[in-house]
């Protein structure tokens, strides 16, 4: 099995490993659903998920079982400090991107003339008539 995995191109490795790492966040939807159903006033699932993600980060950083892959996980995590210069350019790029999106929003509002209606409150939305009517 390991030999066939090593013969695959690196792009396939990246896609499969990326999907597996993204699946690590799957419990969030379960935790959030249970939290909203049982105790919606107390956001306890946020703390549980933070601990879970911290444990996942530790495992990806080389801690835990199996020890045979610890060095590979540590090396492939590639979480390094970002320089101050890179941070500045990130903020410049964010600002320019945000400004361009706001510009497009302004232009589209002028062209499309979409009426601005507030969202209805939850209690009044239940009084709205059904979308599908009897014909």
C-alpha cells in the first residue's frame, strides 16, 4: 500500500492530504448542531472545538501516535512565522481588495437599483404566506 502511495504524483498527495485535513473540522457541524438544540444560550461547542483543533494542530506538528510519521508531519506542516514585511503587504492587498469590492458594490447598486429591504424578524417571518400555493 505504501509503495503504491509513493508512486502517485505529488499533486495527488496534496489533494488527498488536504481533504483529510479538512475532514478534521467535520465535528464542528455536529457540535454546533448539538449546541443549538440542547443549550442555545451557552456557546459551549466553541470551547470544545478550540480544544479539538489545538489537539489536531499538535498532532500535525509531530506529537502523538504514530511515532514513525512524526518527523514527516512536523516537516510537512510548514507553519512558520511570517515576516513583518509580508504582513504589511498582506494588509495592503486586503485593503485594495476590500476597496475594489466596495467600488463594485457601489457601481452595481447604481446599475441594478435593487431595493433595500430589511430582513424580517423571526416571529413575523412565520406569518408569511407559503411559497407554494394550491393551484
